[in-house]
């Protein structure tokens, strides 16, 4: 049992240092003092922490991990704010977040999704990747990773796919189920070496005269991928566009602005309103020309943050119809504050609004056409393109309403 390891004075100093560490990641000491106005209030604040610290160090049955204790104090302080979006990230965690946002990652070179049985379906092979070199194909089902069945991982699918994000040069063993066009099934072992590749966040395909564009995330590479997809579809004869941002999260206002600038005409799109009544435009398009053709956007309750604003912007500025289910309603701007040790506090600092949205936090965007997805996600790996469309009622509705629009959009 660990008894009092430090005196009251030293304990108070350590706790004070921890509190200051938290506060300086968000507020200056001056602002903190303004919140706790009187000396007595400050005394009570520090005394309570000191009292708790004394009880713990005197009576706690186990040894204390000082680093873990400090991290817990920081997390508890942030939890006490009531900001459901606030996050405290270590320097390494924040670095990984920035790498993800760059759109260039170390990985195996394929995109994937969870299939009905809980295994991993490969949806796309990135050209030039190690996955392509190894011979993996879209539609393959990964049933085991590094000799462990996907279902056998304690976290199942979610834990298994974390092994795909590994350092460049790491070898990952995959056991794959492949079904041929004739229906025969083969099980194949693959060794795939992780390498640095550009993550594909935009895909496009032509369906009749409609260009279908799936945006799976907003990164620094999304703008160029989106522009390439739009140009390719229009040159191939697309006379209308359907954007799909179902399940799309993440991104920054700068990344959103870069994408919208290729779709909308010049104008202010998103405004951030800060405490005290200050506001600023954080997304503004500068291109004089905009795409003048019918558009629609498919959304769902996984459409969050920048993806919601993308849908709002197309609705407000391009007369686009919205189809699907009400979005997540993440209507606050998060700002990063770096602490002295490199850790980062992500804090909600402003309310986000578009021209017609108002404050949509928690309420989200209610689509014009409320269409539910299938109760169970169908296995589309062996479906024809027409069968895939029929199995997706939200996409079918988007194509229907976009087809009914006047082709001369102002």
C-alpha cells in the first residue's frame, strides 16, 4: 500500500501545475481568474483538490501511476465542460490525426467496409498500391488478419482493421475469400506490405446520364480527386450529378471550401459565430462560374460536420435536392490548442451557420425526401450495377428527383 508520498505543500504544487497545464491549453490564466472571481473561491477550488489528493495518497490500495493520474485530471476537466465534441489528444494521437487529414497514409492500399457477416469487404484497390501488386481484388472478403479470424478479435471488425494502418514496410497477412463470376469460392493467403499511398476519398461512376460521386471524407487530396471525378463524368456525358456523403465525417473548413469552389459560384457559404457576437466567414467560394446542372445530395445520420455543410451549401446555392435521413447535427467549429508538451486540446469555439441553416447543432439537416435505407445492408459483391441501384432506395430516389429537375439551373 502506498502511503503519503508527498507533503501537502508538494501535493498542492503538483495539482496546481496540473490545473495550470489544462487551463493554458484553452484559456489564459487571466481568463481563468475572471471565471473564479474571489480569493476564497480559488482557495476552495485548490483545497478540494488537495484534500482529495491527500485521501488518495493515504488510503488508496494500489500504487499510483502519476502520468495516468494527470491525464485523467485533464480528461475530467474537459468532460466537465459539457462539450461533447471536445477532445484531448496526445502529441502522437494528434500527429496521426494530421496524417489522416493529409490524405496520404501508410497502409495496404485498399478501401474497405464491413460486410453483413462482420468480415471485411474490399471495395476498391488503389492503383499502384501494394494491394494491387499482391493481386487482391475489389469484392474480396478478408476473413482473417495475421492468422486471427476477424470475428475472433475482441473488438471484431473494428479491431481487425486497425492492423491495416501500420508503418511503411510492415507485412500483414490476409486470408481472403473470393467468389468468382461462376459462383465458385476460393480461399487465398496474401502477404501485403504497407506502403505510403494517397487515400481515395472520392469515386465517380456514370449511371445513364447521371454522374454519381461518392465522397467518403474531406482531406487535402479530396479537392483534386473531386475535380477529376467531375471533369471525367461531364466529359463522359453526365447531364446531372448525385453526390453521396452518407457516413462522411471529418475535414476542415479549408478542405470544404476547396471542394465547393469547383461547384458553386462566388459567394459566402459558411459563417462562424463566436462568443460575444463576433462572426467571420470561414468558407467562401471565389470562382465566377458554377456547375449549372441538376444536382442532389444523399445524406444520413452518419453525415457529420463538413459533410453536413456540403449538403447545406448545395441545397442553398445550387438548388440541390437532399435525400436520405436527418444528418448528425455537428454544428460547432473545433479549434486546436497546443500545450507545452505537444498534446492538443480540441475545443468547440464557434457556432457554424450557412445562409439558410441557422444553428443546426444536434438538430442536423432534415432532407427534403426522407428515405430509409434497407433494414439489412445487402451483399453487393456479386450484384450487377443495376442490381446495386435497385438495392439502394436512397440512391434510386436521388436519381429519380435529379432526373425530374430542369436541366437549366441558374
